[in-house]
C-alpha cells in the first residue's frame, strides 16, 4: 500500500497511536491520519498470521455516525433514497454493505449500515464509512435528510477489528455475547466489563469482529486482546493484501465516482426489491447495466510470472488496450502476484488471456475468479 503524499496539514492520531509507536510500527500518512502500515515482523508475516490465527487492527480512522429519526421506517426511507441496499427490511441486529451513489450511479463511498438490536434504539442506524470520504459522506447525507432526522458523527469512538480463524476463541474469553453472533449481525455487549458495540464482520475474508468502544476504553480493549497468545498487531499493508486476496474493493482504487456497483461486481449488494422498485440515485444506469451488461467490469487477474502488477498497469489483449489494474501486489496466501482491474466487455470471462505492461514489458496474465482465497465467514 502506497503512503499518502506529503501534506502540510497535521496528521490526526487515533487513540491507539502511542501503542503502535511503542510496538515499533512504521507509521505513514493515510487518509489524513498517522497509521501503522506494518510492525517489525513485516507485511507477509502479519498477513499469514491473520490467515492462521487472529490479527488485531486499529481501524479507528474510519467514520462512525448515527442516523436518527422517529422510527426505523423513517430512517430506512431516508437512507434508501441514497443507497441501493435493502435497508427497510433489515432485521434488528443486522448490518448491510451498500454504497452512497451519485445521480448517475457512481459510487461516492461504500459503507456499512447497522440496525441496532435493542428495541429502545428503534429509529437509529449506525453507519461506518471510509476515513478518506467521511466528510464528503456526512455532508452528502445531511443535505438530503428530511425534516426530523439527524446525522451525528461519533467523534469519540474507536474501532478495533479482530480477524482470523482464532478470533472467536479469543473473543469468547472477553465478550461471550459476541460469539453468539452470526456473520453480518451486531449487538451491544460488554468486553471485560467495558460497554461496546460489536459486529461479526470485517474486511479480510476471515471470520472476525469489529468492536466500537469509547476512545477512553480503546487502549484497555487493545491491550487485553494483544495479551492473548493467538493475537498479533496488523498494519495497513497486510490489511490491503488480505482484502485483495478476498476480492474486496478499496475505495479510491477499485471504486470511485466513475464506477457503478454493476461495473464493480457489487450487484449482490443491491436488494431484490430495490432492483425492481428503484428509488435511489443512478437507478436508470444501474437497471440498464444489469439488463444489457456494463461496458467494463471488475475482474481478478493472475499474472503468469512473479512480477506484481501495480495500480495503473495497462491491460491489453490482441495488441490493444482493454483495461487497467486498480489493485495489485503479491498475495502471501496465494504465493504469487494477484490483481484486480477493469476490463472491457468481451474480455471478462474467466480464463481470458491478457497481457500486462509491467516495467516496459508485456507480461502474460489471465482473467481469474474472485476471491483469490476462499472467504471463511461464520455463517
């Protein structure tokens, strides 16, 4: 993962910054924050640790907010006017991945929407958005809310992710209620007596949890998890290789305001009712692309050699350009280079032979199925 360009603006720090520094992390600028990109054992070791045990991530730079109204019907209607996801029928304690869309169907951001489980929280939705887009998102949503609804950023909350096949066993010692959760469900709970909101979700392709706690409690939760033998701290570098192997989009790379959910291969996140009824920005484009097929589509790519294809690498077929790589690198679990990118219609079938322009040479590659590593979510 590339560091952010230098800026005169002071970097923000998460409540766990001093702990990252004490662990010897290499700190980089990312989305306006000083974030750990890797710890002394390195990205490959951190990646493999997460696949085999449990990786601990500080994702406190992500934006957390509450959308509140009179009841669930009111808040669901408001957010459904902005996203293609099925929110109205979201059950208490369930969360959904969706996208904020422009009027022509481009993706402003992707986000998680949670309907709290407790009846007394009816009329609230919890939103988690990308760090680099949260100010854009909040302004976009707030400007389109009907009277009586409010959007409140939670600026005093940290977010910690525990990901990997041994995450459940670790959480059982500190937060037994979390272990009862199924994939993409959430609840309020206590972690060693600390109030938290925990969801069974994450962005690595592994089973895992995301724990939202007050800033003042973040260090205590982090320390308790890190004290467990199965747990190691993981930086942004391994987070990127894990999500790439899992075939998951990274905003600003694989999706942006020029890409639609159909082009990005995210049709699965558009509810059946929403596909029929519409009622969200860009519906005409999305309906047309679902019917006729998009002019380009996100695909997996496996380079034949060992050289990784980085973001921006040109993809060609038959001597003419057909697309561009949007994410690429070495996949530690795959044991070779992997990439994702957009290719034109007619070149999206798995097994299609293409070439990648890497360091001035045309390297052979093949369109591949996503994910590169099977997901292991707790169903």
